[in-house]
C-alpha cells in the first residue's frame, strides 16, 4: 500500500450556505499543514475534483439542502462517505438559508428574478436547479453522524472535531464549543 | 417557619415548609435548567425544563410549581429526564424562527446557552417556520415574535412588579402570542410606562432595545431581586 492510499480521505462540500464555514476551515492556518500530512483532500471548493468520489472517510458538509442538486449530492455524499458531518449552522439547523421557508417558492423566484433590478434575470431560471419547497437541515435529507454548530464554527471547533475523527476517538464538544450562532 | 426534610438525588436536604422543589434545589446548589422561572416572579411551570422525578408520581413534575414535602424523594437528573429536556428544547426551537446567527441576543441568550449546556446539538422535528411579525412601534423597544418562547416573564413582571399589566397573551397553543394592551401596537399602548422591565427579563431576543444589532443586546435581570428586596424587606442595596 502506498503512502498516498493510507491517508484518510477528506471531502468538504458547499451546499446552500455562504462559504463562511469554509473560510473558517482555512482559518485553521498552520494547522492545515499538519492536517494535510494526515489526509488527502479529495473533493470540495478547495480542490478541483468534478465528481464526488468513492470511499470518502470524512465529509464536512456546509450549508442547507435547498435545491434538487443539493439533495442529489447529499445522497451521493451519504452513499460514498463513512462519516458525514453537518458543518456549521446552515447544515445543522437551516439557519439563514432557511429564512426563506415561510415564502412560497414561486413568490420568491418572482421577487428575485422577475421584479428585482439585478444583472441576472428570469432567463437564468431555465438553468438553475429547482428549489425545494423548504431549505432543509442536512439531517432531514440524509443521516448525519456528527453535528458541528456555529455561524461559522470557530477554527478551534473544527480542529477539535477533525482531530478526534482522525484519532478515531468519539467527538465530544464542550458546551461552550457547541452553541449555535 | 417549620423545616421539612426530603431526599434530592439520594441526599437528605432540609427545606422551609412551603418552598417549591426548585427553591429547595437552588438553596442546596443543585442545578436545574429553567427558562420561564425567574426569582422574584410567580412560578408558572410553563417551559417544563425543570421537570423532575418525584417517587410515587406517575409523571415528571415541574420543580418550580411543585411544593417540596416532608419525605419526598426527588431525582433531578437521569437519562430519561435529560432526554426529555432536550426534546423540550428541540420543540421550542422548531416552533418559532430562532435564527441565532442573526439575532440581537446571539451569545447572550438563555435559550441558546441552555441548548449548548444540555447537549441539544440538532432538532429532529420539522421546523414550523411560522410567519411572525415584528412590532417596533414603541419609541425605545421592539418585540420580535420569531424569538418568543412564551415564557411570559414579560407578562408577569409587567403585572406583578410594575403594576401596569400592559402585556398579556392572545390565542391558544401554538397560535399564542404575547400582546400589548388589547393587541394594539406597543407604541400606541396607553398602559405601558416605558419602564423596560419586560425587556430586561426576556430570556431571548424577543424583546430588545431598538437600535441593537446582531449580538448587541445584553440583558440584566438582577435588578428584579434588588427592587423587590427594597419593596418587601425594606433592604435597599445595590
């Protein structure tokens, strides 16, 4: 077995969120160097893979499940990953992404793409993936193993969870590290 | 006042006759989570977080409204009670729109910190996402029904301490809302004295000082004990 194959396969995914959780992941700073010695980053906004790969060990999922594309990808993630982590408040609770849930989808799309003054207009609705009726927390779409709350989760929280997973220890966040918001 | 003896978590403790189980617990530094209870206001048993097991009772009882009795055997924490408390919090989060990240009370919220403390790391129920409004007609304060959990501290402090009874409740069950006067805009209220006690005792971001942005609303309910001691015991101290 080569050195490369022994590494833990880590994926990160950006669903319906603002990418703030990924920014916080980058704020691991020099800890990223140690992390990358132990893991192979196989998918996510930070790498160039187009398809979600097979045999992923750990997958951090940012964002709520808000359209059909998110839902399809969430199912692929679940099928192909040993451990799925709800990464940040949008994945855990729906958070800001779900604030649209009380507005009917048709009214929402009309307000944004037909009535608003914006460079992207109604023509884009033909290519955009259809919105689900409600933006869902990840665990309402697929089974989730670990919840990592925060908006965004502070780098210390991310480090605590990822370190425990890499060492195959149970993930236990202290109360001050598991607040929403 | 006669003293009684009861057992809490396998320890014999004494309490004054007439005290609630919650008061007896707090006197002995036994921690119980609460949201609707506030020292100085009447007990209501609304939030159900202080549920405890009382030997001989077929159901869990709220410690704040259950009188401590001689020879009572009380358990405040076990696997079942902890699980129920987390469920209660989950239902509370599911019922309204508690978006911590954009709330004025982020990082200073009793609901938010209780969820973390009791290990409620996600909500298993469907969020109701109700359509709720915000009333900012008052000159100094606002009410955001998205964050209200119907603890009714505002109603009680306004009636029992300020004596104005501006706040009350309309509707039933999940449709209940706190209202000012007879459901008129807060700013038009003739009974409101603008004292702000309701804002200070509110455990979440439901009542807030106007102008507060995300995480800026800090509240301080300790004034309540101070003014009540002055009023009832003639002890005035800061």
